[in-house]
């Protein structure tokens, strides 16, 4: 399957801007890095993966980290630099913690910076309006993790149309289907073609 990126989005990528503005490729590495740094220095907002942002080592007065509950504390701290005055951590400490091995877990790395600050009583805002789950699905995480505080943004989200051709339970948008098949190894991953069909 070929992955395509919209031209408008592609134009925002820093490497595309360097090539188009300076006609450079990675083969002229030192000058290429200089041009990248110059472009980054003049941007008001820079978006990227956590590892890419940290690798650039740019100075910012504010950083935003999405899904912060799933990031280890040292990785989160990598966003803080001498010019940082604000750090906004977005995430849910009641959801998935950072994925780490047993040694790292024993050392405390399974606790994110978001969770640590939340437990210490730092100020936070809980967003209670959600836009993805039908009300019957939302009720489980809302009750288990959020003191029934979650609400659906509108009636379409609360009760979306159900997929045709399936006999759904009357009061739910959740259905478990038993698939007879088997998993097979593909490199380091596993797949089950029958589940896809």
C-alpha cells in the first residue's frame, strides 16, 4: 500500500523547505543542518515527534506534549530547555502508562511526568466532553476511571448509526465476534488474516 501526503502538508516539512529554499540535499550535511537550524529559528510553532523535536535542540518558551501519560519522565524532560517557561502536558494518567521493560519499570520509569505531577497536586484541567465514543461505550471508562464525569459532545456521538448487516444488541454499540482462525508470525510481528476478513 502506498502512503501519500497531501501537498499542503508536505510543504510544511522542514526538509522540503530546506530543499526548495536552498536546493540542498542531505549530501551537503553541514550546510544542510545550518539551513535547517535557520528555518527552525524563525518558526513560531514547530510540530514533530518527541524524538525529532529533542534531536533538533531548538529553544522555545513553551512546549506541548500530547499523550504525555504514555511518555517516560526522562523523555518528557527532554522538551525542557533554558528558555522554556511553560510546559503543557496533555494526556490521561488513568490510561496506558509508558511502555518499558522490567528493569526500567523497577526503576520507576513506568510513571510518566504527567502522572507524577498529577499525584503531587499540581494544577490540572480535566476535559470531560468527548467526541469519539458512543455513550454505551463511554460509560465504562467514565465510570471506572473518571467518576462518571465524561459526556458526549452531541447526540450523534452519543448514539451513532450502527453498521448495517449486523445484529446488534438493542442498547449497545459493542459487539464481540468469535473469529475462527490462527495467528501467524511475520518478522517480529503477528497477524491473523481471518480477523481482517
